[in-house]
C-alpha cells in the first residue's frame, strides 16, 4: 500500500494532547496543504484564522463550555454516554486544551463544497507530520459569543468550517482505528 493510502487509514480524531506548541513552520506546512485543496473554478474561497495564543484559547474555551453544557443536556442519550467517556479524560471538553485551533473561514459560491476538502487536506497533512487533529463541532458553539466572533472576525456571508484542533498526541499515541462498516456500493 502506498504512503498516501496508509496516511488516510492512519488518520484519527485526537482529543488528548501534550502541552507542547507546534512550530510555526509546521503549521504553515499544514495550512499550505489545506490551501492546495481543489476549489470550483479555482475561486479559493477560504481564509485561515490560527489561534495559538493561550489567552485567546482560554476565551474560546470559556465561551464554548456553557454552550456545550446546554447542548449536552438535550443531546440524545447515546451522545451523552459517548461524551461522558471523553469528558472524564479532559479539562476542556470543547477545544481539548489543544495547542492550536484553526478556523477555516469560507466565503463565496462554492464554500460548502470546497472548504471541507481544505479541512481534510490539513488533517491528513498533520497526521503525516505526527500531529494529531480533530474537526470539532463543539468549537462552533463558541461562535455564538460576540467577543469570539469579533476575535475570529467573521463577516456577513462567511461560514466557519471546523474549527480543527491540532497538537501532539498525549504519550505520542494516536487512538486505535474504530471498526468501519463495509462500504455500500451500487455498481451499475
């Protein structure tokens, strides 16, 4: 199996991180991988907001946790049970105390099709560099806070994809692969 396919199969959502910053040059490689994603008519309708400053990360967490708790109260029982396991291992159940959060901010006509490819490219690049990542829906909850929206500078017509958190996996361990269902394929 070639290295690309091995990397795709090895990528996992990481939520337990070492307390170690990621070098700027490494983050630039990851962002460049995202920036090289395809886009409709080469519109490249995205920009990146990289949050690595501890005080800003703390603001994101402070804004996200109350919204997370509200969400959790109304979440299906299966989600509550899954979250209980995760929450027992972390202090921050929204951004997981990751070294870096990247908000991929999309604009333009093809953003909903293009920006997810940007995110996937970034997560695959991170894995190939030994960096863990996770596309965190919970991070979207922090965007309900006006101060956070102002920090990220969200404009009318823009949509945030991710955010994606990045960091070195705790104890250098990527989680094991969960079982995958056989693909449903219709050959015509």
